[in-house]
């Protein structure tokens, strides 16, 4: 049985005509993340790739610096939802206990439950400068190739995707969720688990770019983020501060480069390409 979507009856009214039909609808489930036996956060998410979600959330929220600091992780379903039980190594568990807080995170909110304005505007991690630059046409082609790889969205038309792209190996992994933050956390976990070198590629997003998405990308260590929707002003300032090249409003005819354009080889300073 598929746990990420289910059929639901509907009355479709199109072109002035009503018809009884059925539609596949994405599942949304309460996911509790607990650390060393204490609940830390409850999120609404798509119940898939939850080990990656747990690892990625732990990394992008700064609970640990490296996945190796996670001792074990278990996914436990129940009638009320799913618990991701994460056990940290001793030092990390002690530090987390010292700043324990309750946090509730509905799908549309990436900053719910924080305790101060300082936490909302925390300084992002600085992405290391490796002298990497990408062809503008390659990133455009990557965004155009993403839609067919969104398996769940092809079924439901209601979920976001976050994907990793490398100029040599292409797109992969691709993670989907009803929440854009959750999709990015799942991708962060997959990158860590598969030991991919995040600093050699780009993150592709099907959502808008808000500050917390940039903060999470900085924790992943990815130098380029490209999204289909527009960024906020705070997202732009945070990307500038983090050293991230932020591309947004990606369409079939191109995109906007908002920060650190030196990593993007535009046609006027790159070899001409027949396919771009």
C-alpha cells in the first residue's frame, strides 16, 4: 500500500460540466522528531524518506554538525502519526538538553516555535569558496529536467521538490514533500547519507526562496541554489552573507541571478552553446 498518496472522490466542475471522478491526493501526517527520548519538534509532512528527513533536519537546524554525531535513528509509526527517534552521541545530547525547547512546525512555517528574534535571524554558515563555476545553460537545463523526476507530484500535483544537481552526474537525489522545508531537509539527509560532496553542485527547488531555505542550504554547504519562484529580500541578504549564488524565477527562457554571480558562466563570458 502506498503511504504517500491515496485516491479521493471528487465532483469535478470543468467548462460548465460536473462529473463524479477520483483524484490522487498527497498524504500529510504528523511527524514527531525526538532526541534521546525527548520530543523536539512536530511537523506535518509526507510520510516518505523519513530517515533522510530526520538526518537532514538534525543537520540543517544545527543540532549536529556532522551526520556521524547521530548514533542511531528509528522510524516508529503509530495511530496518531509517526515518531522519528534520533539518538545523539553524548556531547551533542548534553548540549541539546541545555537548550531544549518545544517547537511546532506546520507545513507553511519554517520558523514556528523559536524563542527569540536572534534565532529567527541567525547568522548563516558560510559556504566555502572552491573556485567552482557552472554554465548558465546547464543549470537551466537541470531545472527543465526536474519536473519529470517528481514522481509524487506527477500523481498529485500538490508537493514540493528539492533536488541535488552535479555537472557531471546530473540530477539526484530528488526528494518531495507537502512542505518545502521538509523536502529540503530530506535532501540534506540523503546528501549526508550518500556522502555526496554538496560543495560541488547545486540545489534545485520548486518553491519560493525564503530566509530559512537559504539558511538550510548554507548548512548543507551547497554553493548554488536555483528556484522556480522569487526570493524575499531577507533571503537575498542571507544568501549574500552566506556566500551562496542565488538564482530564482527560473523559467524556460532563463532565470535571475541575485547574489554572487561569479559562479555563473553567462553566454557573454562562456563558450557559445547551440542548445541555450
